[in-house]
């Protein structure tokens, strides 16, 4: 049986990366005049069935 700690750490790191994408989009939305950044389509929980259907967290 695999140790859960490395799996949990990878999932937390992935979600931190995913959340950072939303923060970046929010920050750039006001800073850019010529381009409009779009929200990431990366799923929040790719390891769960339907994990790509979650809308995400509003920043």
C-alpha cells in the first residue's frame, strides 16, 4: 500500500498552482489594456471523477 503523504503533497501542490492561475488572471485583468486574460480550464481535482466540472474559487 503506498504512503499517502506524497500523494497528498502532490495534490496540494497542484491545487496551489491552480489557485495561483486564478489569482494571476484576476491581477492581470486590471493591469492589461490590450489583452484580456481568461480563466484557466485546468480542472481543480483531476484525480476525481467529474473533477474538471468544478467552477473553481472566485478570487
